[in-house]
């Protein structure tokens, strides 16, 4: 049965009339996705006070470029969370996908990394994206067909994929990178890195799809109440499976940009990123319970994290505090989200 606007509306959870206090919470929740805009402005002011170099074009463009790879992971994770699922393996996909691509296209004995040379060099990016899609498809099969716990499946996938990357790369960085990777990572369009433009286009396209396409709106219906969505005729498993594949595909593409930007694939590429991914999505207003959040909010979450790090760096704060700060931001965001939305936790 095709997905219709009426079906999505029927599947979306209904709420009883709100009391005055409830209306205040509802109004606050409505603007929760914009709540980080004032924070970004305050961070900009603090950054300017800390160092006049903060507002220079070189610094701001540098922050934007450093945000692109994390932003794509956040984009993929936000879509998965909206549909009511979770994928921890994105952290490993960003490293494994380009690693396998290098393994298959680089010639054997042609450098420090012993490739297989099975495919021509121009196929490096398509192979990388294909690996990402395959990882998402396997996750979807285990979660949706075998009905395994999604958290455990993707946690196991995170560990297994990381181990596979270390085994293939032999624990070393791969520095022989095809020109196609380098082009996307180093080229500038109109004075701004190409990766920044690509990232913005993907966020805009994803936001428009969620807002205007019926399958995009169906993600909220599935995340809000999967059984009601299924009753309304929405193909819950199929759409969820596609979203899982799309999330891993975006992670693989983030690996392309990251590899091209730094000119190598490190053995631990992406390690620890999943904490930043969840920090950005949560403070950006995407609910861990599904059915709520926007890509604009998720993007502001990424920018907030990156600007905090940038301001701390300009202020001379040791980077060892970054991990503590990310964890603190997640906890504070959960508290704010709890009272802003009026959700009841048990």
C-alpha cells in the first residue's frame, strides 16, 4: 500500500489537549531545534574576545572544513534516530570503507601498502560507497529480519569492522591515495572547500526530503509509533532498512572526504567519533526515542561542538579536556531536552 499524507498523519502519535503548563512546554519544544542559534552567536562573541583571529575567514573556513566529515556522520545518525533506530558502527565505517577501497585498487607491491590491484583506480570512490551500503544492508538484515537488538548488533559491528580495518591495513596508515579522493578533499569552489559545499547540499536535500516528501515524513511516523505506522500502510521495515543503508553510505562518503583531506587512511580513522556524533545530534534536538528532530538542529549541534573546540584552542586550553566537555554537553542537553519537551522518563 503506498504511503499517503493521510497515512502519515494517522500514524503520528496524538496528544491530549494541553494544560497551560503543557502549552508552555510545547511552545518551547517547537523552537528547540533553534535553541543553539543563540549559543552559536555567544560562542562567536567569546571567540572574538579570546582572539581577534576567530572571526577571520581562514579560521571560520577551517572550522567548516573540519566539521564536514563529522557532519555527514551526524546526518546519517540523525536520520536513523528519527526513524527510531540507532547505529554505532558508523564510527568504523568511515575508516573501513576507504581502507577496503584502497586495498582493492592499489597495485600489489607498488608501495608501502600491499594492495590487491583487482580494480582500476577510478573505481576507488564507487567501491568505497558500495562497501558502506553493504555494511548498512547487513545491519538492516540482522536487525529487521533476524530481529536482533539493534544496539548490540551495531556495537558488535563497530568492534568487528574496526578489527577488520586494522587487519587489512596491518595497523599502518595508507598514504597511497587516488587522485579522486584528493580532489574532493583538497579542491575549493568559490574560495570554499568543495567538501563544505557538498555537505551543505546534502543537509539541505535531506531537510527538504523530511519536510516535503511523503517517505521523508514517514520517518517521523515510524519513529513516533512504528505499529501505528504499519497499520496505516507505511512499509516500516523497508523504509527503516533504506535509512540504515543511507546512514552507512553517508559514513563511507565521510571517509572519502576525510581521506582526501588528510591524504591518508589511518588505522584508527574515526575512532571515538561516535560520542561526538551522539553529542551533536542530542544537543541539536534529535530525540533518542525517535520521531522527533530536524537536520538543521543536528547541523547546529555539530557547529556548536566544533566552535567550542576552536574557542578552547584559541584560548590555549589543552585538548585533553575535549572528551570531558563532549560528555558534559550530552548530559546537559538531555536535561534540557527532558524539561523542554515534557517527556516523562522512567
